[in-house]
C-alpha cells in the first residue's frame, strides 16, 4: 500500500484501513474540517464494522477535528506526533476519548 500524498487520498483509503473486527458493534460519526492547501471537509462514519467516508460535514458528529490539512497528513504519516500537535494547538479535537477510539480502529500508515 503506497502512502497517501493528499488529504483526499488519505480519506479515500480509510475504509480499507479499518480493523473490521475491532469496529464491530461500534457506531460513531466524525467531522474533519481541514484548512489550507488540499484541505476539505469530511464525514467519517463507523458503523457495525464498516467505514464510510463522505465529503462535507454531514449528520451529527460525536467528535469534530479541526487542523491544517498539512498538519493532519503529517500526523497520519507519522511525521508529527498527535500529542505534540494537540498540545501546540495545531489540531483541535472536540471529544478526545472518541478520537482515541477512532485512532485504534484503523491500521497505521507509518
């Protein structure tokens, strides 16, 4: 699997990275509002072992994530530690426990 070079590639690849067994019985909606070059708004729905990605902010999210697109991509690629990004204010997360669960449901890229 090649590493994504854009936010769109990253989100398009999420369903294939879902750990279906870990996601069984879990239901959540996440909104990602990513600014700057190649940014965008995405809704990620995890429901009963499946992942669906839509453009735009759809439905009621349990967790909202805001960041510069480049910073979020760096976090996913292992170039920026999520804890440091959070403490430095580079990423804003409305529901930290929900986001921690989200991160555990997907295989890491790097």
